[in-house]
């Protein structure tokens, strides 16, 4: 989410839910740009591993990623389609996802299938990293060198 999403921040700080369209690829396969909506509520209690939160980076950019680990008063956060992690503090967090709307269907985060998805996704991170990362690195090298088979 871009830094021009001030109404989003205002609504959450005022205690009201928001339903912004999702942008980017960092939360695939859960959220797809233009195809899913994330229902966000203001934070009303303790956050836990697996929660998807909207936070504001120091540069003003809004990001919607999953809590991978709770470390005392900080959170280790990563997008479902990302291999880098960020440490985020409670004062940066504006809201928490409570539902996903995709294909006209509303999926609450309390849904059994959704809970199985995120638990599997976090648990499979080390395996996905080992399998996927070398291929992505080779893809970026090929792309930079304009080799055949690389998209531009």
C-alpha cells in the first residue's frame, strides 16, 4: 500500500474498520492484487503469530504482512510470498485483518481452512526458501543480463 493512503490510517485510528483493495504480490497466494479485499479492524487486543497486520514503515509506506514470530514487545513480520523479514513495533501497527473477500466469498480468519493454510505456510517457510530462492536469484540474474528465456 502506498504512502498516500491517509484515509485508511485515519479510519483505523478512529476505531472504524476498512476494506482496502490489496496491491502487490507479497501476500500471494492468499491475497491477489485486484482480486481480493482484506477486511481490517483496529487492533483491540494482543497480536499473535499468524495475524496479518497493516503497519506503517518509517518511510510512510503501509504494508500488509503476516506475523511470523512474537519477540517480546516486537514482531517479526514477513509477506507470505517474501523471504525477507522485518521487525515491527506495536506503535507501527494500525490494524489487523479479520476477513478476506475473494471471488465474492468472505473468509473469516477464524475459518478452519484459513487457519490450516497459514499454519502450513509459516511451517513450510524453510523448505520454500531452500527450493525457491536459488531459482528466483537465477531468474533475476538472467533478467539483468537479458538472457534468452528471461521476461523483460
